[in-house]
C-alpha cells in the first residue's frame, strides 16, 4: 500500500477556499448590517404609530407621517379614503379604552429612498377585539428620516388570525 501525502497544491487550494469564504463574509457583512439597520429604522417609524395610538398621543403619531400622507381602507365594496388629520385627531381625543394594534409577520422591502412594510394586525379597544387585517405602509426617506407617505389597510371581523401571545 502506498503512503498518502498531501499535495502542496491541495493544501493551498483548501487555504484559498477558506480565504475566499472569509473574504466574501467580510465584504457582505457590512452590506447586510446596513440593510438590517435600515429595516430597523423603518420599523421604528411604524412602531411609533402604534406606540402613539396606545398612548393617545397625536403629536407622537404625527412625527411618523409625511405631511402629504394618504390613508385608505380597502373594503370589499371599494376603497375608503381617510384623512391624516382626522386620524391624528382621533388618536389624540380622549377615549375610554386603550387603542392597541399589535402587528406581526411583517415584511420590509427597501429600494433606495422607498420602503414598504406589509404586516398582519389585530385591533383591540382595551381588551376587546375589534377587527383584524393587513396594514400596508409605504415610506419615503426624507433628509430627516423615514416618513410614512401612504397607509392602506384591510378590515374584517371574521376569519382573523390572532397575534402571538394574545
């Protein structure tokens, strides 16, 4: 039986392969970290709306929206156009129950200055379930940061998926 030896070429190839993988990881990591940081910035804006709703704080909610923002609801019988000012007034008006809208299973997509978030939600008045659906946000990156330029949602009371932990 012959003796096995390792060729310098094989060792070199193995070392080169490890180096190539390491180089790819090092080069891709910053892009991946930047993408994750941008997704976090977008979700911070989205979460600010829901935090403001729970707190009844229309001033906080306003900071998440661009002044040109459109709000709509997609109903089976057509689109209902909402008003940002009416929404903000409703958030800031005293109400008996906390408005709680947990979201989950969100997807964030970003291309340059445009982002969109698609997420499931359930809306509660205090502990009482009201309705569920999907929120679809579009955001634009302004010099001062991401702002919601459009929010469209669906609403239903049947066939609802409930948020985890609720």
